[in-house]
């Protein structure tokens, strides 16, 4: 039986389990020891999912932390605000300690391009020693080079692909991006890492969704997450022409043929509503409801600053 690392916690009368590969938090009727635990992914994926709008605890279940703005690519659908100043190594370590102290189940380290961070393994250790599971979202360009060294520190890696071939993907990411990403995925799988492909659903690439699923099966990754495009950051300019409705996205994913054991999930804008992001300057935002804007920008000084203080989950 293949097992993987998850994070579990008792919240009120519920047992919650966070999957670092998919970014989903699940509700378990069975009691599970708190902290980082080894479980069967098939069992976890069969459990009901808790999205931010359904969570009524004091703190987020998981957060996305973007400690870096720098990136070797220039994607037009990027969510990042490139004007944000980037904190240095000591401040990054402080932020990791604060996030860990808040007791979140999962932290996805994103960017920018997080594989450009020399202290990525150190940041992951600071988070995981507090009980969080840690994933990294990357464009995959540097993954082949770093996969083996990071495998013991990162619980899952999510690689962004905009299509099943260079002719599609490189239009958005730049020449050579597809081959580098696929080489990185293969290296990560070989190193024993859990790998999730992430694909932003856009009007101009939706027809390639089935081929992306076939590619995932060929590469032997954990599965595919189709992300509804969010009109945030750089992606604001593409929103009107490229965004699908949540219902159109659901219909597209329902019609996919998914070979076992590959799994497929869809993150709608509704499901992304209320999600918490920590930016490179150490300030917090929450996605709106649905996730078509941001609110609650404020500095992260102590763990209590991450608290879900608003009635709608806003800061």
C-alpha cells in the first residue's frame, strides 16, 4: 500500500486532514493523531472536502505563501503583483515561524518562482517542524536540478502546465518551458516526490484538458488540478477574454476520461473564495467571494494576524 505525508488536526468536534499535493482539506469521521501523519492517499481522497467558505474556525486551514517575486518567466496570467517588495532571508525565516505558529495544516510556497530561493529547504523545515505539510508550486524550469535535494524537505510539488505540448505551453510560458517542466516532473517522480500538475483553465486552452490528463497518466504523477483563472495580478488583463464560468468549467471536467490511478480535481472561483495568501512583503490578503478580487491587506507580525476575523472570512 502506497502512503504519503499529510497533516491532521482536531478542530472542534471534527478531524481535518490536509493533502499537500491537491491543496484540499478533508473531513474525517475517524480520529487521526494531530500533526504530520502518514496515510493512504486513496483513503484521504475519498473523504469529504472542506473549502474556506465552509470552515468556521479561528485560523485558515491552509495558506499560500509567496516569499519571492522574482521569476525566470513572464506569464501573462500570473496572479502576482510585481510591485511588491521582496523580504530578505531573515525576514522570510521570521514569516515562516509566524505561519507555523498559527497552526495551519498546509502551506504552499509559491511565487514568483520558489525554486530560485536558496533557503527553500530551510523555510520548509521551519514550517514542517510546527506540524504543517509543505508543497511548492513551480513552473518546473529548475525542478530537475533541485528535485533530489528537496525531496526530503518538501511533501509535494505542484508543476504548472498550460497544455500537453510545447506548441501550447510555450506560447504562455516561453520557449523551452514545456521541456524543462516535463524533465523536472520526471526527476521529481524519480526522487519519490508527490507531483501534481496544475493547469489554469482558459478559453483558448480548454480544448487541451483531456490531453493534459493523458500526459499526467504517462508521467506517473499524483493527478491534475484544473484551476479556474482568477482576475488578479497580471491576469486582470486577460480575464474578460479568457475566463470560463464555474459551470462551464465543471461541465468540462465532468466529461474528461480519467485513467486510474490518476485523479482530477477542479478548483472553481467559488471554492477559492476566502483563501489566505501571504505576499512576499509579509502582508496578508484574502480572496473575495468568489475569488475575483482581494481584501484585508495587512502586515503579518504575529500568528494572530492570520486569524479569520471577519464574518465572511476577510481580515
